[in-house]
C-alpha cells in the first residue's frame, strides 16, 4: 500500500516536494514477490483527475515549474518489471508557495 506525504523544503517558487515509503509488502501484508522498479507520480489541478505525470525510481521527487496560484493534487503508483501497476496511493494536495529569502 502506497502512502504519499508532502514535506517542505527550501525550494523555488512553483516547486512541490513529495515523499513516500518504498513498497515492501503486498496488499495482504505478506512479503512483496515482485519488487517495484519504478514509481509513477501523477498530478492535476482537479481532485481525482491526474493528467500529468513522470516516472522515478526514487521515493522522493520535487515537481518543478508549477503555478503558485494553483492547487495541485498528487497520487503515486508503483510498477514491477512486468509492468504490473499497483493501486493508487492516497491523494494529497498542495499549492506551491513563494519563498522570500532575506
């Protein structure tokens, strides 16, 4: 089961950083037999509609170049070598903030 979280970092305006735990067990709690080789991160500006995405092998990502005046909704899935995709993580939302440095 994937669980997605947001965290704050020293990022530029328009960036949102995401993190999730690596998948190590199947949905029933047993040992995962097909190790995930990639994570699909998807997002959109409407809850439940994730039309943009990227693939990573890491459990963290910073999505750059987002509109600071817009709320974004994110989900993650994992895929194994046979291209079998997991169910979708919980959805999280965030708005990029403008960071002012003194």
